[in-house]
């Protein structure tokens, strides 16, 4: 079997994070998704890292990317992960797939993200992977398997793990549950293709967080929010968070958690969310 264990992948990511000079950070690191323009605000709010947007990074001119790379190096604030891997115009399923265009984009994405010091790329990309009407879902699944098998060696060469994100039907009509995510991983069978779970999508799919435990060897990252509106989590009483954190304890989860949510007042709510998560993880 090619599968690397959950502990092995997460420990590798943790060691890479610690090697970047953040050895005093808490065991479970807490970050936030955001655009390039939000890096300073994310840092000021007290997060351990930022999770940037891959498509934005790839779309930057060479000059603007060089400025971003230098800024990240000078700040010492890590880009632990990136999300929004594949843009909507690069199709991964259906009759219009273009493997050459896919790989040209992927190579540029991996190159730039690795230069920013990130080793984890989140593969949600709902519009890109959505199966067109009338197209075979079985064939679409095979196309996703083929895509993942093609990108895995490229990711490995850059020290990147790609984490597939199951999403709800509003985002995509394929890979909509933890079980379907695991089915894809089993078919790909490569240690550089793993899994990220989002509490919002778990809630939407009515999945018991205990299902995370069965998938723990593949879960390398988590997205978090208050599922009631996908807003910043602020209080223990606002949602039934207990089963989620109980599952994390049983998993002995040692990865990172990114808040992926909407905020009415980021400067006010973000520090509250950091404090909330520290408290929830210590219960």
C-alpha cells in the first residue's frame, strides 16, 4: 500500500511548520482563510497562519508575486496552506477537460505556493469538478482519479500534500461526503492526496462528527465555522460543537484548523474566534 498514515502526514506538516520558526505555537495551530490583501489583518487578529487563495496567487503577475514572496519572507507570518485550488474555467470533469491546460496551471500553482513556504493545498474547487448535466458520474469520478494521479508526483516534487475537500451540493455534485472522499483517495492510492473536512459541510450533510474518527488516517487539515450561517464561531452555546471536539480528542488530532467563515466585523470577531477555539480545544 502507498498510503502514508495520518500521523505521518500531519507530523510532517507540523515539523515543516515548526522548522519555519514557530516552535512556540500551540499544538493545534489556528489559522484563517483570506486573500493576499488580508494577510496583515489575519496576523493582527492573533492567528498562527494564513490560508491564502491559490487561484489568486496564480493570477498575480510575476512582479506582484515576487513582491508577495518577499513580503511573506520578511514578515515571518506563515502561509500554512492554500485553498481554492482549481479555477472554474479549468474543467476537471465532462467532455471539455484539457489535461495539458490542467497540468500547466497545476505546475504554476505548485511552484508559486512552494515558494511561499506552504506544503498543503486544499482541493475543493466545486465549479471545476462539477459534473455537467447528462455526463456520466462514473466517468467523471474516473476523470478525478486520473487528475489526482497525474498531479500527485508534481505535488510530491514540491513537498506539497493536496487535501480533497468533500463539499455540499450547492458547491458541487460530486464528492459530497466523507465516504465519497475516502473512495476517491482509495482509488488514487497516493500519500500526497489526502483529505480535509469542513464542519460546515459535515453539518450540511448531517454527518456525525464521529465519522471523522474512521477517516483519521487521511485527515490532514480542518476548516471551521459556526455552521449556522457559516459565520465566525464566537461562543460555545451558539452551536453543538461538543461532538466535533470530542472526535478531535479521540483522533489525537495534531494538525491545523482554519476558520473559513463570514464576518460582519473581522477586527472584532476574529480575535474572539481565536480565543474561542483555544478554549474549545482545551475542554
